[in-house]
C-alpha cells in the first residue's frame, strides 16, 4: 500500500513498479503526479518532434504516440487502483 502523500519522484517510481498491478490502492497525490508526469513527457516529446521536424502540422509524432502506448496499461492500472481507493 502506498503512503498517504507521495512526492513527484516517489509517484513515478510507484507508477513503474506497479506497472500491471490492478489490485491495491493509489492515493490522490500519487494519481495526479502520474497524470502531470505523463502530460509533461508528452509535451516535451511533441515539442522535440516539432523542432526536429518529424511531427505533422498538428503536432502529432511517432515519439508521442509510442510514449502514450507505453503508458497505456500502467495508466489503466493507476486508474483502477485510484478507483479502489475511492471505494469503487
């Protein structure tokens, strides 16, 4: 079980440690740090892709798509653990 409040770095560690763990609980701070981390990585990859010229005119790139696919299952597991923590 994760602690009541976690830091940004601790939340990222728990995110990757519990990669496919759909049981247990996830605190509110852990969940929102993960959301922020994924958003920041996606923005950085999009900007990098635009700077290098491998993104289309909408800003979509292979790098961002690969990142989002890589964190799809762990994201679902984090949502599942968060829903368990809220009693659902």
